[in-house]
């Protein structure tokens, strides 16, 4: 176990020293849609917790990869702070927070150890229930929450911690029932949640989504309006409802509520941004540009608005405009992933050798900084292809496929097929034909569709 976790703990300790908490926290919700509150307490170390000598010693032990020493110190801290999670669970959460893929097996071992050492404690079951929900394993999550509910009834530990776990349990059960279409029961759990935490924005948004699934848009908007009174920066209720209906495929309802949102809040930046995104979703790119321009008029320094407008320029192949906007973002946020990724795509299309060189530099730096993002290697692969490095391009695109589990965006599919065609191997040509045929059939619109159609016609002649 020590070997599995050692690579993460230097990062964990550094992150912890930046100010995190061992406590139950609930996210306030996303701006663009009603998100569920996070049902597991964040295993983080707050500034106040860092003042506890045992926590300080535990973090030092982590820096030295002394796992058992850290566990001992965290458990000692619980003697004076019974609101903390069991030590093994603290450490499991930290491991998953830093590197969920590599530290998963070790975290599970720690969770099993926590259950063994604390058989009457519900939190491990709640944590695993939420984890399974995140992976789409609703049945497993249900069983775990049910077990947690039994243990909660008889839990005799810290009252503050029990109250937090009851909220987490209610949110988790509501999510399970919502996913199964049992909306009345889901609503009851979220109402129970809000009785104990009536100002939790994330819980209000989850309840609003349940109302929407029950075709009670007015009740949903009422909940979202309450949430917006508490958190002024979240999205206009009508815009959230519009995006919900769009995701359900109810386009007329989406249009109705987006129109209401713009009528109600024409000078709200986030509403304009949501309208721009929605316009892109319905393939009205000129309308999307108009909404993004309106957002920039409201706030010329908004990086979100500049990024959207730059992306629309990229779609329209207005590379000069895209580069201009991305450069403005990078002047203030040089490590912005979306801006650095997309400026590389724009630069490699201008036909200018210096721009192509800069594109390779941006894509290469991103591969080092964001090495776990499939999009990073997709872009790198295309930029290398445009630079004539076909073999390196194919290697980068293969890396993108590995990181994405074999899934490709339509644009990535085109990049791969273009590189396979340039390579010229008969098997690669055959593969490119198959990929392009499926991509063009399945996706009516995407950035590189025109290029993909041209390449498909060329391949069909071979």
C-alpha cells in the first residue's frame, strides 16, 4: 500500500498546507445547471485544523511517506476533535482527491480498514455510495446508502458529525431515487435535507432538478430563485430550466425558457453566456456569436466571454479573431488550458510558419502541464500533423485515445484519419475510411466536418 500511495503524498501535503478542511462541505452548485450537492465531506485541512499539533505531525509524516505514522496522528487528533472522520477514511479521501486513478486500489484498502476498525460508523458507506453514484453504479450506491441508514439510526458519536452524515445520506438517497425515476421519494429526501440546512444552494438546485423531472417548472424556478437570493452569481433560474430542457431534447421548451431568461436578465453576464452556449448547441452559430458579443459588451474583461467568442471564431475559421481573443486571455492567465489548447489549433491553420512554430510550442507545453487530458494530445497530434511530423502525430493521437478510453470527438477522428492518410499504409487507409464514414454519419455538425468530407472523398478514390 505504501508504494501505491507514495507518489501522491508529497502533492497531498503541499495541497493541504494551502488551506483545506477535515469537515463536511457542500458545493454551492454550478452556474449553468442545477447540480447535486456533493454527498461526501471533503477530506481537506483547514487553516484552523492545521494549528492542531497532531494534524501538523500527520502532514509531516505524509511528506515522509510514513503512512502508518500519519494514520496514528490523525486518529490522535480525533480525540480532541470527534467531528473528524476516522483516520483511514481521511487518508483514503486525500488519496482519491489527488490521484483517483492511481490511488484507487490503495484508497479502497484504507476504506476497508476503516470499516473493520469502525464497524458502527456510517461514513465509509456514505462515501462509497457517493463514489458509486459518480461511476453510474446506482444499485451498488443504493445498497451502500441503505446500510448507512441503518447505522445512522444507532450512531452514538459526535452530534455535529451525525447531523452532517444525515444530510449526506439524504442527498445520496435522493440522487439514487432520482436516477431511478422515483421523483416523489427523491423530493422527500431533499426536503428533509433542506430542513436541517435551509440555505444550501446545491441542495436547492438538486430539489429544483427533481421538480423539473416531475414537470413542475414553476416549483423548480421558485427553488432556483431562492438559491439565487443567497448566491447572486449563479445562473438565472429560467436559463437553468432552459438548459435542462435542452438536455432532455425538449427544444421548444428550452427556447421558451431561454427567451424568458433574456427578457428577465438582459444585462446578466452569465445569462448571456448561457444563451451563447445554448445557441451553439442548437447549431445557430451566428446567434451564439451575437450573445457572446453582448456578454463582452457587459464585461470586456470576462475571460469566459472571450473564450466563448474565440471558440466561435474558431468554428467560423476566423483564425485572426480567435488568436486575438485567446491572446487577451493568456495575457492575464498564461496557463489557461482552454485558451492554450485552442490557440494552438488556430495558429496551425493560418499558413504562417512562425504561427505553426508557436502552435507546436503551445501544444508541447500543454502536453507537459496537462498530461492527463485527452484533448491535449489530440491537439498536439493535429499540430504535429500540420507540421509534417506524421509519425509523432500518430503517437500523440494514440495517447489521446488511451486517455479517453478509446472515445474520440469528431474532430479528433478527423485528425487521426488525416494522419493515417498521410502515413499511407493500406491498413491505415482502410481504417481511416471506416472511422470517417461512421463519424460523418453520426455527427451532423462539428468544426472539421468540411475537411472531413473532403478527406472522405479523397479516400474513396483510393
